[in-house]
């Protein structure tokens, strides 16, 4: 793994997740070259090897930093956004103690709703 390389574990079977990836790539420009995108679809064994619960991988974004540490949920988004100049201020805002828990709740509500629509959650 290169010094600044990170791996983003995303749900390639989710149209919204694919659109989010494309939007990030567009905004990131050259800095996206330091991001490896890993589609988790059908890769449950590999996720377990990494210490990621495959069920959680569907409901929370996971990012592995250059040091091999796994970050999830809002922390993963902050890590990704800090790499893109136009998104850095947003990363700072969502990391604020007042904003973080509110955003985390909204994030989980939206993701669970999406997964139920797809029939992934009961």
C-alpha cells in the first residue's frame, strides 16, 4: 500500500453508493488516485479477514487508512472528505460534537430505509 493510499469498502450493488462514489471521484480529481475502491458485494469472507462485520459493512461506510486502521461511519466520511480541498470544511463541520451525533442518527435512518427498500433488511 502506498504511503497515503486508503481503501474504501462500498456496496457496489447499491445504486446510491455507486453515485456517491462517482460524485466523490469527480470532486476529488487527482487526489482520488490515492483511494482504492473495494466493492464488498459477495466478499463477506474478505471483510471478516479484515475484522469488518459484513452486515455492518452494508449499513456503515468503512475506510482503511494507509496505516491499516479501519474507520467506520462518520469517522470514515471525515477521513475521506479531508482529502478533498472543497470538502475539508464540511469534514470539519460534521466532526463537531453537536453535529456528529445528529448526523449519525440521520445517516443510520437513511441507510436502514434504503436497505429495507432493497430487501436487505427486514
